């Protein structure tokens, strides 16, 4: 007998069907026991009048139930299962659960949830965040493919600790040192020379010893890079379309309400951003409090949950950043803030070989160490730029999770490499 | 003036347009120079009658050309560009190229291509393989989403060197050892407890010191895992639909001919496979020559470029493998061979906690080291199974590439971590 998912039972009234899933809850009343079975789609209620059938059943045990679909407007999806013929136990749980899954919210503290991730992630709220993550990722790819971007896969093991040497993980590569890539930056730029527009969804690694609610040592980076741009504003426009596509997909697939993405997201220059945030004019970067103030400003002044900050000072951006031709102390780089948190960094990059050599020398880096990367520019590259979205940050901001760890199945931080 | 891609020029006869791209070739004839411009879509021919305009132009320089679209049945796409008003050079190549890109095949040997990947990947043949890879990946996800699978992202940094301890990369994790994940196996199984059906596209790492044409130290694994199966045959059926979807997408997106995937791929038991391959009956595994012989047999006897081998001996499969209930020396594990090469490994897994504890003890492994993973089974798991497809192997087999490195942008092997 073919299995029917919980959410499809209503289409089979009075039929005998098979339902399979986890015992979400056992409610033993005087004359009847309600068995709530959880499957990938939702919950089904099984009404048991023969106590012997469920005497030994425990929560989270996995069962297969054959019973009859009976309309009942009080039950989930308007139906319940009655007259259960057979309750087959695929696997029985013989130990107490460390926390219950059938409460509206998990009562266990986050560390306990993370310790028992295999169990905690089954809770509908935790599960929902990961479905949103999957939908956002699908929306990212869909929006970019519509815009002619091609998917790439780049190396996560690299020879040198580039970009910002201090925060890389070192590994033993057949007796030599190698490093985990902090981003696909160099590779996606090189691939602009091949496909003009590329994207990658993949893990990036940061050996940053900061145990905050918004840092992870591995996270999912949604990267894109595009050639033949006029400047960073073309990148911002493509990003805006992409974010809109992601949120659209989240709503379509999960029913989650998402904020409207303006056709043109308000953008403020870094110098104006400092003024709005009430920060001193000589600050080289925006602190979290400044970002929050800018988020409030954008909502108040523009009704937008998003705001671009452009023109970050060159001295705070990486060597490949393209300066603002009108004022070379500032860059054609930008951040996108969502609800007062930076979730995207992007910008226009340098594209001429001589500019790279000069930028590396100015940064005190030997160009020879970047040979494979510089090849791309030596052999011709168009004006280009791109961005990196932090998936877990975006999802946490969207779901209102206080901690980015709630937006990832098995988070990694300086103290956690398990499960 | 908006840019028009090379392949869309024919829709703009006699219009003045902007074309942008790389100088693929400069052919200087007596009275005319042909400039072949390569963009993401293809090639465009620009006819130059004023030699001064192109006197200094070099191949792979990036240009923007404004000219008039003129029908010419001899030219690529039936049009050429004439009367060029302006040739703007975005970036000029001032050095000789290490190899030419305009020949039908790259003449450089593979190591030279890999050394200069940023240039070599621009060659239409190399580029085509990566487009096939992108299409196959998109087809994988599409086929699985149709079958209710949910995308997941799992940790690449893990605490213990599980599965097959010898072949892992060790890294320094804030002063402690940690390892690069060889596969998302444990995590995708745990996530079956959450979503029933999951998939992941991501990098996996093998510290195997073998410098062959089919091994990489990082490759892209297309993983899936599904719950509530009867046995491994349900997994094989889902895999067959998925491979068909992948090949369908490759043909649709790239026009590449792909072999027909039979609705039911022929399957032979391991013991029969040894006989067919002419191998001794006590061999514990199939050698490459045996796989080739089986590929020939499947084509000859069944007209299929694919063949499943099922029932591999338990002693050669990992501890989580489900035995064949009818003969527990053999497993419910399978490999899928494509044109005589293993491109997928999969099978049914154990799903009861007690079976895991027994299997780990038998393997001499302390169950305590697997606590987070075993949690999933302690708290209830359905019968399940899954597979892992090696993306680069599949693409190399499809394109006929002699070396799997040709199916990856920046391959990693024991001697190569650059570019």
C-alpha cells in the first residue's frame, strides 16, 4: 500500500492508507489515545481506541500505520486516521528524549540544541529555518541563471593565505602547508574571463576566534561576479534583482512573509552614513551600532528594510578593490544592510594587470605569490565586480533568530566542531 | 548604447550596435583585417578596412566595438560587423600568450593548461565541459526537488577522522586537530530525520596520494539520502530518475548529445559481475579492468551505457552499510558504472541504534566517538539509503575527457594546489 503524506490525507476521505513518520506526541486519555505522527510534510492524528496497540510506543519512534482517513474538522488538515489495523515500528526509541519536540518552541537552550542537533532540527521551527535557507539558495541560483550567470565550483584548498592572512585555517597537504579558502574571490574573478558572469554556492572558512551571535567559522557564501560593468552600480542592480528573487522564492516555497525589496534600494555614501549614524567623520568603518542606526534610518526615511552603503574608504577594503575615480581615497565597494545588519559585501574590482601589481606592492605583498590569479589580468579582463551574501546571516535576519547558529544545521565556531 | 551578444546580432540587421569581448583572433589580410571577438555566448566577426584602427590590438585584449550589423552568409551566425566607429580597449594584453586559444583544440599539454588555467579555460572546448558540469548540477537539483528532496549544507570541518581514517586532511583548529570531511555521509543521514529526503552539492576532500587520471583531492560530490525505503532498489530507482534528469538538462542547456538512460538500468549482483568480468570468485572488489569489462557487457547485452552492480561484499563496505537480509555476507550497497567507470556509490544504510553500536564494535571503533551521529539513530530513524555521484568523473565520462582534471576549473591533486 502506497504511503500518503500527512498533508495529502484530506484528498483520500474514507480510504485505507499508509502513513509513516515519527511519533511526534502520544496523548493518552481515558478512553482514547491520540498519536500525532510527524512526516516531512506535517502532522497526522491517529485515533487509537485499543490501548494495547500503543502501550509501548514512545515519542520519536518511527512507525508505519495503516488506517482509514476520517473527516474531522477539529483535526489537523481536517482529517484523522481511525481503525488502525497495523502499527509497524521501524525503530523504537528506548531512552528518554533530552527535550520535547511537540511544544511550540524548543525549551532547551541553544547549546543543548546544538549538542543534540540530530534531534533538535526535527522541531518544526528549526526545520522551517532550514527550509527557508534551501528556498533562498534556490532563488539565488534561479535569479542569477535568468541573468546569464553560470555556476562554478572552485577550490577550497589554496596555496597561500591571501586576502587577510591572519584568519585562515592551515592544513597539512601531503607534508606541506596549505590553507582553507576564506572566499572564492580570486577564482570567481578568474572565471569572469571564461563566462563573463558566474556564481558559486559553497562553504567558506574563517579562523576568526570570535564567539559572537553573528560569526561562524564555516558559513555558506552566495557569491557572484560579473564582467562588462560600468561600475559598482551595475553590480548593485544585479544584486537587488537577485535578493528580490530569493525572497520571492522563500515566500513561494515556504509561505513565509518576506519584506518588499525596493526596485531601487536606497544607497548612501559612506561619509553620509557616518553622519546619519552619528559617528565621527574619521571612522574608517561602520560598527554594528552604526549599521543598526542606518537600518532604522532607511526604514524611517525610505520605508526600506534594506540600505546600501557605498564608497567605503579604500584603506579598509581589500587590494583588488576599485577606487572611486572621482575620489580615490574612497572605493567603488559597497555593503548591503538588511534590518541593520551587513549581509552582503561587494563592489567593483580592479581589472588591469598593472593596477594589480601596483596595489599588491602598495600592500607590501609580492605579486609573484599571486601568479595564477594575476594571469587572468595579464591575459585580458573586462571591468567587473561582484558580491558575497552570507546565507546564514540573511536567513537569521529574515526569521528573526537571535543567533546565526539557528540558521545552520551543524554550526561551527571556535569551540564547536561537533556533531 | 546597449551591448548585444554575438549570438543575438543576427536579430539586429543593419543596426549600429555595441559588441564586447576578448580578441579571439586577429587575421590581418592584405586589404582587410578580421577581428574575431569572443564573448560569453560565442564569436563575432568584425571587418576592419582601416589598418590604423587595429594596428596595436593583441589577442585576448578586451574590447568594446561599435559597428553595424551586416548580413554575410559566410560569417559566424550569418552576420558580420562593418564600419567600426570606435574600438575601445578595456584592457590590453602586452605579453605573448603561452598558447593560442583559436585552434579547435588546445595544443598545450594538460599541465601547462592547468598552470595557466585562467587562460586555458577560455578555450571553447574547456569552457564547454564546465557548462556541461553546471547543467548537470542544475539537472541534479531539479530532479531531486521534483522528488521532494530538500537541499542542505553540512560541515566540511569535522572532529574525527571517520569512515576511512587514512585519507583525511588534518587541520589546525584553534590549536586542536580537526579534519576535512571526506563526505557528507553522516550529516545527510542525520538530516533524513528532519526532512526525510535531502541532497547536497558540495566539495569533499580525499588525502589520497594517488596521481591518476581519475583521482582528485577535492571534488564535487552530488549527494542524496532518502528515508522510508523498502531497500536499496528504491534508492536505485530515484538515482536512475535523477541521472536521466541530469542528462536531460545537459542536452537542453548545452545541446550536447547524451546517452539514453534506461527506465530500468540493468543490475547485476557482485558475484555475477565477477563472472562476467572474468575475475576470480574470491575477489572482494572490482578493479578498473573489471569495471570496463562490465561496461562492455552492459552495452553488448542490454544496449545500456549504464550498469548497476549490487551486493558488494560487506567486508569492503563502510560500517553503516545495510547487509542483504537474504545473505548477510553481501550488502544492500551498489555502484553505478557509466561507460565502464564507477561514477556513483550508494546503498541502504543501517537505521537501528543497536545495529550501529554492533557494527562499530565489530569494526573496532568506539561508539562514543560517534555520539552526535548515533543520536539520530537513538532518537528514531526510518529505513533509508542514498548515494554520492562524483560530478567531475561523470562529466569527464560524458565529454570523453581522458583526465578528470579536464572536467574541473582548478583541480587539486597531491602535487597541485595552484592556481
